[in-house]
């Protein structure tokens, strides 16, 4: 099931948020960081990095050479002070210049909890496929209209998101689901090449 959702009011992204504020996000952060470390990339792009805690977790497990961080929230980017080598910029993921990544071997793109917010997530995945050797992506499982985040434009079950990856040129390699009853939404985390 892939479903277009109705949005009641426009989202507000120009704020500072922390993954540690929500139990489900904290668990997803650590699992996702572990998957990135498992890939052992030299260069990592996170164009919707939020508090950069996912890359902090990955870097502690297996250091990478450089991260490229972006977020739509200027206050979020200004608040970042990660421990790993990085460049950071205020930018919308839709306008990210993914093509520059092609110049770097052993690179990885991180798209966690952002695709469901985009008008055309397939276009972003197709564009990224041309530049990246690996992808780590996560989206909520199922229909957030029934108890989920009012900022989401899209919902996928596991089969539909796997199909989305394949249709945009990615070959799924690993999937992990994070299901924590009573503390928030459930997520599916995918590694693709």
C-alpha cells in the first residue's frame, strides 16, 4: 500500500528538534547508525540531518572520512556541533545537489524520516541513484493518518516501499523494522545499493 495523505495545515520545519525527545526516534537513530556503520562508507550525505544524531551513532561505531549535512531548518543547522568531520548548509532536500557525490567513491546517502514529507519522493530517489553507491532510508510503516504525524504526505507499507526503491533504481539489501508499541510510530529502515 502506497497512499497519498491529506495534510491539515502546513508543517513548521524551522525549529530545533532532537531525536532523543521521542523514544521511538531514539531507537531508530541507533539502529540506523548501526546500519550506516555496517556499510563502512568513507563519505556520507544526510540532506535532512536534523540533530545529526544518526551520523553521531554511526561515527562512534565506525568513523567515516567526511559527512555532508543539510537541513531545511536554519536554527537546526546553526545548533549542530557534531564530533565528526563535516560540512553543513541550510538546504531543502529537494534542491540538494546530489550529483557532486558521484565524485566520491564509497559514498552513502541517508534519507531518514524525510521521504514521507516530500511532494515527489520517487524523483528524489531516482536523482540520488545516479550519484550514490548506497542508501539508508527510513519511513514510517503504514498509514499515519490514523494516529501519526500530520506533516506526512505519503504512507507506505513494507512491500510498497520496497517497490518504490526498486522502481527508482535501488536494489534493497537489508530491511529492519522498529516497532515499539505505546511509544510512537513504527518505522521501516532499508539499506539499498
